[in-house]
């Protein structure tokens, strides 16, 4: 099993891997599903902006403002190219959560007659595997408007049950908001099939791409979706920056989410008109350095090649599944093979609470996520208090998984369950 990525060489770009963990152990970082580590190129890009170009974008006529504008709008173009979008359709937010709330609140602000106006009897469709960030905004929008919230259930294998797709996405459906890849199960959903069903009834599709955009190539046009959200910090980028993409014709009709400086065209004491998208949705001084840092991160990924990133992830995931499924007392949650499955593997260990598992692994320098993973409804469906989740990325190798497997066995012996 040979990776297309030279992990040892690549890890030299990440200063954090020089850090010693408890007991002098090397860091085995298996929590990229929560947040990724940042290469020096990203940190250098942010530092360069602050040291050389720092000024408020879209607000000044001096040289620094000019350079800041160029850096910020250049970053926007890089993000747009990364997802196959237009720059004027690409909005910077502070997080994917804000991006999804932007869309939901904009729909809620829409006036009667708008294609985005919701009322009692309309339908919003989600799924049981949604992260809270792509559930609660729609839950609350349904409560505010009287719309009906319905959802796709999951199968025993951990995939969406689309056997009754025409009943779930019916003529009353206005919005289908779905995750591209589950942050718990690793399942990659058949978005084009869902999109086709939504288009038949005139519904818009909102895609949560937080777990997918950093790991494999995305083209918004090929997917046929209407909106997309992802976070910078899961894609080697800084915290505090997210992306909201929407089709241009939608953005021009939508109402703004936040109002204030920079997003206006004209203002009187009693009224205001909005600047065109994307500025209409970027009130206030934006996260400029973070946007520049995200652009550097996406350039870093593009230099590796997203096809190679995906191949590397698939190799790690297949290897981890083969090892974990074979362990006595360990149950993998979600699909048991690598088919349509991302680089996230959640599991439980008989007789050990996930939090205790996490602490035991931490003693060997292994960083994993434990708990409900911001997916309480999914945990309840699975009748679990939580899981231990290992998530992989470009700086992981097969040895990391071997250390994980060995440490699970040590934990089982320590807790007396093996």
C-alpha cells in the first residue's frame, strides 16, 4: 500500500509535529475532522499580510488599502476556482456555521413573492446524519415560518435511506439541506441523485461541504447544487473564515443576513439599498488576513492535487477499517468498507466510555475526538452516548493507524475488558 503523498516530507511544513506530547510521545493527530493543522505557508501568508498590506479593504484610496483589496479579492478568486465557482458568487464568512445561518436567515427575511419565501405548508428536508450546524438553522427557520421540517432516515449500514425519496422531497419542498459527507459515519452521500429529485419540484439544494471540500475535488456546477458552505480551518486554513457559495441569480434576489458598513450602495436616514453580491453579504470589515491564509491553504492543497489527497485518504481509511473491524470488542459505526466513504472512522469499545478511550489514547500522544460530535439526533438514532472518532488527512500515514490500533488494545487491557 503506497501513498501518492510523501507524508514525511510534507510534515516538515507543519511545526506542530515537532511538539512532544505527554511522556515525550510524538503527536499522532487523528482529529482533522474537527480542525486541521496549518502549514507554515498559511501562517507566513497571514503574517505577510499583517506586516506588509494591512488596511481595511474596500474603504481606502491609499496604497495599503489598494494592496489589501488586491490580496483579499485575489483570495476570493482562489477560493472560487477551488470549487469551480465565480468570484462574485463566493462570500467570505467567519465560519461554515455562519454561512448556513446566512442562507437560512436570508430565506426567512424574504418577502412574499420571492422564490425563497417560506410559509406554513412548505417543506424543508434534512437528514438524520446532519451536524448541528446544518440542522438547527433549518429547525429554527421552520419554527419561524411554519414550514414543515422532514428528514431522510439512515439505514443500518449508515447510509441515507433514499427508498422513498419522492415522498420526502415532494411538491411542497422548498429547501433540501444535506451534508456531503457525515462527520460521524464518514458516509459520502449521493448528492446528484438528491439534487435531481429536488430540481423536479423546484426546490433549492444547500450542501454542507465541511467534511468534503478539504478532502476531494468539488465542482459546484457538476453537483448541480444551489448553495454550498465549508470552513477554512478544516482545509489547512485559519480559524475565523468560512465560505458561502450561491448561484448568482439566487444571491441577487436574496435579502442580506447582516447589515452595516461595506454592504450598502446608498444610505439615507430612513432607508438603504444594498451593494451587489458578494459584498451585500459581507457587512463590516471582513476577516482579511484569514481569507489570505485560506487562499494559501487551498493553493497548498491544489499543489499536492486533490486527486492525490483523495487517493491518500482512501488508502488510510481502507487500512483503518480493515484493522479496526478485526479488533475484538470494537464496533465501527457506519459503512464497513471504503465505498463512498470519507476519511472519518467512528467506533465504540465494549465496556469503555468514549471519553475514557480518548484519555487513554491521549496518553500515547494520539489526538482523537470523543462524544456526540455535534450530532445528537444521530447518536440517539444509533442508541449511543457517543463514539471515539479518528479522522485522517494528508499528514497521516499507516504507522499512525498502527499506533492507534496498538493503543486501543492497551486501553482494553488497562480497563480490564480484554
